């Protein structure tokens, strides 16, 4: 795994770890807002990759239905504003962290490969071929 791939996974995992840590102490509303913003951004980035995986399944299978429903729930939950109450906000951040962890586990390798293809290579770093086998311009 390349350095940029490791960095992307590490950034998501760091946000998840911060969300877990804030659950064990009184986090400020500002801190919870920052965590929510970070976790939403990661979920938004991972959802299309996970949806692409689900779209390759046979529609109508039990697994397709379960995964499609889970992705829909994650998408819906990520759009909700942060709750006003402290306990509710903590719970919401924790649930977003669990969703990001599930997405990272479920589609992390594909996400990191997509990230690698979407970003321009650093100087001296070779370009990876696209999944279809043709070079990107």
C-alpha cells in the first residue's frame, strides 16, 4: 500500500478514534461540530465507492437489500444536523464514527484505489492505469 493510500486510511481512522475518545469525556459543542463535519466528509467520500460495490450485486438478493438499506441509512443519518443536546450530540457522533468504520472496513481498499487514481501523481511517482486498463490523461 502506498504512502498516500496509508495516509487516507489513517485520516479516516484518526477521525474515528477522536470520535471514540470524545465519548469518554465531555466534549465541547465546537469539538463535536468539527468531528461531525470530518466524519460526514469521510462518509460522503466513501458512500459512492460502497454503492458501486453494491450496484455490482444481483438486485433482489438478500445481501443486496441489506447493504443497500445500510448505505441509505448512513446517507440519511449523515445529512442530519448535529443534535442540540450534549448527550444526543455525543450519540450522533459515535454513530457517525461507527458508520465510517463500517464503510472503511467494507470498501476501504476500493476507496483508497479510487483516491489513488483520482489524485495527480506526485513528482517522480508513476501513474496507475485506470481499472479499464487505459491510461488517464
